[in-house]
């Protein structure tokens, strides 16, 4: 029962609301049955499944673990990640960054980077579990693809470093690899030319066509595990680098070393890497994909469009001295590793139909590009996706190879055991092309059109390749053309109006309706968010008012409690049998003031006694008949000064007495 519960999501996922919604849109799309390239529009991150809807330009995500619970079973709960600046081109691949914070939206005519929102809440959902979430979208190399209409994107990948700034690596059809950082997404940090011709004129269109006919066009690349540079190389031995393997259509492989120690640095591609044992056809001329498995030693997987896989072991070349002068000149001065082809695998792209004895077996020349994907759980396993389905390949001989390389050169038992080892295991997981069918109709002109400006996009749709000519002297009966020619001109004009005007206007109308639908959904989403913001602002304002009232109430209560505490502390302090320091100082100050009061009281008594004595003396000395005493001006002045000084002293003493009485409330 436990096993059944853990695998419940396998049965619930096909009928999930996400896939029902996508199936409904595909059924209503008139161009959904056309044959196109295989697309990789899904990925899984921490138990969350992400599915890209190319019609609405939106990511749908749901948690697979919730499908195993009774609550999540049949609920169809999912979140929609909306792009603020949705890409105008059709997507063919989505790719998660090594830091798992960004998702690259990759198409043949552009790249955009979607920044994943924050998670919080009980279930760790995006923005707490909101049904629709707006996500920041960063267009990468927008100006480059707009100005270079003939250049298409062959492959895009993230730089494998997790500690530094995220970089996108783009391989374009002009034989160049560009590195773009997210801080300046319109300007490449580095540009690596991968043209095999040393002449700069190889960037011209005629020379590129010759290079394409010879297979000298880079079609894929992949980063190897971080390592130290090879011996005889120009880089420092202490500096760790990522080897960048570049695959060309003619089957040749070059290597360049990259590092981000002091800014992004690149080395010139060296090669071609020698392949052993040598083959006349150089192991195919229609290579399309390359994958480096992160094991020791590194294993390169090279795929061709016919379904052939080559498993090559990357080892340091031991035959540099034996190589001829021509080979050394071709490969360059630096040391390059060698590729030892361990095995060749043929994939069954289509199921073979059983034939009768008298019938000849059918030969199916079906070819298609193949994409290689690492297995996140097993280093010795990878997967192949293509138009015909999905294959899974497991390399069971890697452990024996590692044991042989770790052993001595004379260990023949390990070599025989490795030679007798069973080859890789190939599983045909899914077949989407069981029988040969007739070729589908031509692709829609709406597909593959991708300009960064929507106005320019509509102009390209409405652009006419032919127009109706003006007929001179059409109104003159004598010089007008005969009726058959007029009928032919009318038929041609009708055809031109139908194909160059009405049809293209219908196509532009459909594109405008699609754009209006996207903008309407964005508008509705933003209106909903504005409504939520208004409600949150109103609730925050009400909460602020409530908090202000509570603050005033709390402040008043705090003051009341502080006064009560002061009174209680004062009463407690007064009841203590021992005086505090402040009380002792106050007692000392009061004693000092009491001594001063006694001194001042004695002074006042002395003054009063002197005043009474002087009064008696004056009364005794005054004769019965008052005689006038005449004083000169100098004597009057001296007497006035003495009286004024004594009056001032008496006033000061009276003032001190009043202050003392008021202070002690006498």
C-alpha cells in the first residue's frame, strides 16, 4: 500500500488540470498537427513540475508530492507563473540555471530568462500559494537577433559555475559562441569565434555557405567537469578550468578552456581532437549533438541525425611526438586530448513493419536532430529525445574502465574483463513515430517568425512579395488590351489580393488577437493586484489607526502605572529603618540650613539691640529746644552713603528672612 501511495501521482498526472488545459488549447489550434521540431518545455525542480504553455506564454506548476495525498488527489491545484515581458518567439527548450533561481526560455530566434519568485508559506509555494504570480523576464541578446535576421540560435546553455554571476552561452549560426551575463544581457561578455577558417572573411554569407557544404559549421557544444589544464598548455596549473567541447557537423570536435577566476577568460579552440581507431568517414558527417558525462575519465557522447551514438573516452594524447608536421599544424601548438571510441550504438528511431516472405523489407531513411540530456541521479546514464520518441542509454562498462585505468599497464585480467563486458543498455522509452506516414503540410508562416518588436513582427507578416501592375491607357478603348488579356489581368489581380492582402491580413489579425489575449490577461492580473493592493492599503491604514489608539492608551496607562510605582517605592522607602544616601544628604543639608537660621536670628537680634540703643542715645542727647545742625556738602554726602549702605544691608537681611520663612513654611 505504501508503494501504491508513493506512485499515485503517475496515474493522477495525465488527468491533471494543467494537461487538460493544454490539450484543449492544442485541439483548438489549427496548426497543432503540423510536424515540427521536438521541444523540451517541461522540467522538475524539487518535486515541482513546470510545464510551459506556448500559446498563453505562461508556466504552469504543481507539486508532485501533493498528488500522493488525499487532499491533493483530483484537486487540480496549480500555480501560473506569468511573464511580465513575454517572449514573442516560439520556444523549443526551457533550461534551469545551476543555482535554480532562473529559467532560460530558448527559441530559434531569441532567448529570455525568467526569474523564479520567492517561496513561503506552509507548503513552500510561490508567493505563499497565489494562483497567478508575475515573474521578472529578462530578454537576452535582443538587439543582436533583431539586427541579424539571418542568424538563428543553434544551442543555448548555462555556464556550469554556481558561485559566480549566471552566464548564458549561445551558439549561433554565424559560427560564434557568445557569453551573456544577466547584469548586462544585451552586451556579450565574451565572443568566441569557432570558425575553422582563420580568415575573417568567413563571416560573409558566401563563405559561410561553402563552410556549411563542407560541414565546417559548429552545431553543438557542452561543458566538461571542472579540472586543471592539460600539460603543455599555456594556462596556470593551479587555475581550475571548464573544458568546452565544440562539435562540428562533419564530426570533428574542438576544445576550449574557460575560467571565471579573474573575470571570464577563454582560450582559442584547439583541435580537431584525434579519434581512435581512425575511420574513413570520420564517424559520420551529420553530427548534431554532444554530451560530456561527468565521470572520471570524461566520456563524450556524439550523436548523428541518423540515430548513431558514439561513446568516446577522453584521455590525454600520448602520440604528440609521433604525429606528423601537417597534423601538428592543423591541431595547433597546444596539447589536445584524444577521443577513444569505445562503442557505437544504433538507435531505432522508427518501428520496423513486419513484411511477408515475398515482399522486400522497407528502407526508412528517417533522420531527425537528437538532443542529449544528462541523468540527474546517475552519472553513467543519459537520455535521447527526438521527433520519434525517447531513448535511455546506460553505460554499464564505466566501472570496469575505471578499474582498468587505475590498475597497472600489465594488468591483462582487467583488460580482458573490460573487453568481455556487455555493451551499453539502450531502452526505447517512448515512440511517437510507429509507422511511416506521408509528409505533413508545410509549416505555418506564423511559426518561426520572431522579432523583438511586435510592430516589426506585424510588418513582416503584412509584407507583400508581389503587387498588381498599373495598366497604362486602360481607359482608352482604342489602346486598351484585348478582353482575354484583361481577364488574365483580373484573375491575377484577384489572386494577388487573395494571397498578398486578405490571407496576410487574416494572419496579422490572428497574431493581434493572440497579443491582445496576452495583454488582456496581464491587464486583468495587474487590475486584480491593484485591487488587492488597495484593500491591503485600506487594511493597513485601519490597522495603523488602531495601533495609534492602542499606543495612546498604552502610553496613558504606562504613565499612570509609573506614578503608582513611584508612590509605592516612596512609601516603601519611607518605611525602611535605615536612611538612604539621598535622605542622609537631605538630612545633612537641613542641619546646615538650621545652623544658618540660628546664626541669622542672632544677627537680627544684635541689629535690633543696636537700633534700640542708638534710639535711646539719640533721645537722650536731643535738647529740649531743637537746635539746627548745619552740615556742609561733604558731610551730607558721607552721611547719605552710610545710611544707604546700612539700609541696603537691612533690606538684604529682610529678604533672606522672607526666603527662609517661605522655604520652611514658617
